[in-house]
C-alpha cells in the first residue's frame, strides 16, 4: 500500500508516519521509485502499536523506541519483558526522608513473597520512593496492606501471562507481553478506581457514581 493508504487504514497522519520513520520507530517502506515507497501490513500493525503505546500508554518517543527494541529483540521472553519494563519505568524523582528504610521494606516484601526479582529493578526504587512519601505525609501505616496488594498483583501477573501465553508465534508473544505491560497498567488503574467507587458505595451506603 502507498503511504496515503497506510494513513487511512491506521488513522495516523502522513506527516506523523514520516516522523516515525525518521525517528526509527517505523521501518521505511520499500522504494519503488526515488519518490515512492510501498508499505506492508506489518507497517500498519507497527503503527497501531506505536499509537497505542503513545496515546493510551502515555509513553514518549524515547520510551517507545526502547519498547520496540525490546519487541524486536531475539532474547528470551523473560529478558525482553525486563527490558520493556526498564524502558517504560520513568526515572524516580524526589528524595523523601526515610528512603533507606523504605528500600529495606521493599526488599523484605520481595524476600517474604519469594519473588525472583533483582533489587536493581527500577520498579523497586519507584516503590521505595512511594512508600517513603507515604511515611513523610503521615500515612506510613499503608505498609500494613502491602501483602494484600502483593497477593492481588500476583494474581494479575499470572492472569496477564496466561493470556499472552495463548499466542503460539514467538514475535506475537513478545509483543503481547510488552503491550500488556504498558496498556495493562492503564486498565489496572481505571479498574482500581471503579472498584473503589463500588467499595465506597457498599461500605458507606451511597448509590452509583
């Protein structure tokens, strides 16, 4: 298909497609003349992936580039998932008081749950900063529910991998794992808020909101 057809099929404007090609997010089309190129269905699929990561996942061009590099990696799926998580985990900001104690609390949670997680994983630091912030603003008791959160997250993680495990093709499996990491966070955040509304209504006796 020509670039105009690719644009119509995916809903991505032609200048944006050209920008993605320049940024290395989308492979260039196959040249048929000095000024003409044709694109395959694989380009349309990659464009939809880029659009989803940016528009729903909220990722920057740099983060999307890292995610796509993970998708295209020949590494085993487990390593690809780790690379994708590193790409989509934003740098941690702030230096709240009690950070070392919070890091210890996260490390203890990992140990207690028997998780096979490297403590250098950026999500470990992100969680430690969040817990330290809870303590800073006088809500350190939140840590009492960490194991409840962990149990729920374990079930979610198993559900995620059961879902993507239905895909037989390795490249689609890797893509599903990466997309699930990014877009699954958006689903989880929205569903958690809906569950909060329901729990509040049931506990405090109000109607739907």
